[in-house]
C-alpha cells in the first residue's frame, strides 16, 4: 500500500492505551493521502455498494441514496479496503494496543448526514461483540474534519477498567444498546472529546464508554471508517452473533431503513 502512516512511538501508545482506554493520533494520514482514501471511497460507493447485501448497507431514508449512513464488511468487496484493513499498519496498531496478535473482524463506514442524524448513545462496543473475553479494539478514522457541530467522539477516560455498565435498547440504527445509567459525576469529569482534521485516528478498547452528538450542521457530513479487531485469545460466539444480527436486520427492514 502506497499510503504513508504517521505513527508515534508504539511504547508510548501502549502506555496511554492501557491507562486511558484509547489511542489518539491527530494525523495518521496527511491531507494528500486522505485525498487518495476519499477518492477510493467515492469509487467504492459507485462500484461496490450496488453489490452489497441489504443487511450491510443502511440509510437514514432508503429512498434517498444521499442519506447513506452505515456500511459493514467493506473489505469483502474491494482490494483497496481489504489491504487497508488486513495488511496495513492499522492492524499493527490494534495488535500493539491489545498486546497480542489480532484477527480482523469487520471494516465499517459511519456517517452522520447533515441535518438527518441521530446522536450516538453512550455505549461499550464489547456489549455487542459476543466474545468470551474483552480483547477487542475499534479503530476510527475521520474522513473529513470533525468537531462538536458535526458529532465528534467523546470517551470516558479510564472507563475500560470497570465492568460493563447496564445497557438497554436505544432504538438508534447501528447502536441498538446504550448505557442506561450514564451521566454520573464521574462520567462527566472523565469525558474527553476529540475534534480534529481528516486523517485523525482513534483506537479504543471494547469496554470504554464513548458517545457522540447528532450532526447539527445543515451542510456538513461526518464520515468515518471503523476497523474492528479481536485478539487471537478471544473466541466469538458465531451463532449468538448471527441471531442478534438477524433480529436487528428484521426490525430495520420493517422500518424501511434497509
């Protein structure tokens, strides 16, 4: 892959990940490399999205293709994104964070279209993952500038060190479970937000609580890639995961979201 990765010292990254529950790299990719990535993504939307399964593509309004909101398994339809997920230094960052080799699970796309998005509720990714341990990370790459207006990510620093908080149905696409007791004084005190330019990269622990507001802009989107990796020590309950996804898919289809 011809992209240049701007990666800080791995030892320092591991230390901050263990302490805070996340890594923050302000400019993993330069603006020129982000131009390449975004060009490849625009090609992907044109060439690959029509080939994807219903349960892999979600819209705010299915009748309006400009409201593309979420996609899963990008790596299965295109070599450029397969390499970015399987063969790039993003995978190395995941292995460094977890302290063991990793297994790629899914490359995803998230968008908050202007004026049409929901907030992302406080949640912990591991609650969805159906693993027998918590050895998993999610990488997050901003495809465009992100700030409070269009829905930047907030982490509750150190929350990965505690047990899972109680979750309940959120009714929000892609985040069907949210933390039900969020908003304590400790939550507020330890919340950190991450605004940045296109090319900013975050990687967070499966147990860290994180959230984002809705996109309040009438003109700007908030597009990003997600990279989910599991440690080799983690075992995935495949049947449980399939059952959960089928139930979610049926509900979304009934609402004409997919």
